[in-house]
C-alpha cells in the first residue's frame, strides 16, 4: 500500500513523550485546544504510520500548547522543555535515518530559551519549533528580539506552529494572558483559530522588522499559510495609504517569501474527492508561490494514521493536477532535504 504513494519527508509531525503527556494532564490540558482528548503516541506507532504512508523521515516537534504550558510556571517550562528536547535527541540518535526534530523553547522565558538554543544545537536539533504566541507574546514582539537575534546568529530554521490566540492585560512579558476565543464553547480551536493565529504571527514578523533584521533565519509556515494569503496585499500596502505604520516594500516581501519561507501542506489542502481545487491552489496560483516553497506535513498523531493515509491519497491526486512530476518530487522530498542540508547550525558567538 505504501508503495502506491510517493516517498516523502514529513516536516510537520508531532511527538508526545510520557513526561509531556503527564504534565498536560496535570495542568488542565486534558482536552488540549478543545480537542476530544490527547492522542496516543509512541515511537512504534509513529514508525508504523511512516511505513503505511511511505514517509522516509519525520521531523518531530511539540504541538500546541508548546512546553510552557502554564502561565507563570517558568520552572516547569524549563524542566519540561529540557525533557522533551532530550527525548527527541535520543530518538534521533537511535533512529538517525528516520527522525529529526525541531527543538522547543521555554518562551516567554527569554534567558532560559537562549540557554536552550545552545544545548539543543549540541544535541543535533534540525531547527526550532516555535508557537505563534507564548501567553500573548507573539512572534515579532520586541520582548522576543534577543531570541531571534540568536537564531539569526546560528542560521536557524524556524518551524512555526499555531496555538490558541491570547492577549495580555498589560505590556509586561510575564503579564497574565487572557484567551481571545469568542467561539471556544462551540468549536475546537484548531478548526479555524489556528489559521488566524498563524496569520497574526506571520504579519507581525514582517511589520515588526524581525524578518528584515534576521536574514539568516528560514521560516516554515504551517497549513499552507493559514489565513495569511488573503491578508497579503492588505498588510503590505496598508501603511502606504494610512500613515503611522511600518511601510513594507511589496517586492521585497515577495523576495523574502521566495528565498526564506516555506509552507507545509498539513491538513485539508484540497476540496472534494478529486482535482486540484482548494487552499493550496489558491496560495500557489493566487500568490505565485513556487513549488520549491512547499513541504509535506502529516500532523500525526493529532491526525490519526488512517486519516494521514487518506489525506496522502487525496494529496497525490491533487498535486498531479497542479504540478509536474519533478515538482511533485520536490514537494514530497527534495525541498525538505535542501532545508535540512542547509540548516546546519553552529553555536552563536555570544
């Protein structure tokens, strides 16, 4: 069955080590992000999914809510981050051809995050998995500048994953966050709030100047950009009409997307049962995003194996309507290989 699918590298793939699962349950995340339950996970189950779906390698990351799972509990975050990253490093060492990992950071604890970057580079991290926000501190916030400066120094790949939207009651980095979830009692947060939070983080990275200041950082944006694409023209041109904001050069933003940004294809990329219609076509054709910017993602185990397989079958048909054979091979595997091969990091000089 797996042979009927093209071989692929999975850049959006999660792991839940025992310590992490226990911490989620002990800190009010038994129905994480409004989902029915924390999904089961083990290395054996992950390898089985890879066999069924012809995944040659999975780059593992911690999903939402990240490793700083309770506001104000910095020590718990530091301890949990270290355990998760150490677990991922040991799994990569045990199965070097099967697993890599995007290391977690205990943000918004900036000092601890700076130390963790060096530790995980020594452990063989392939890059860093960051949440769209950390208790209301969104990527691009000035409080997080020291972390992005260091990520730039080491030439990191940053895989971004959405989490629930939050806002802070005041400007302090440690301020108590308030959930921004008007539909929290009605729909699981990943259904659409994840897409909105992806857009917030993406836009803020540009408008804050973070992308411009960190030219050595590469970014992987999940779920084909989430809700970002329809906002592109608006956020790049708004300040040219309404004074007071940061003015962006549209061509420069396009150039950054073409050279430093990638989009994973986890989730519902195609409409209906056949054909190329859907979210991916809107991004690729509507915004002229080249095939060499796309990467495969399964979202396992939050997407169970049977649905990973079903989505892979649907993707096989959908990509055949949009891209030629060489372009499809790149999306499945060689684009990811280039990201991993060029993402070798060294310790910062500071």
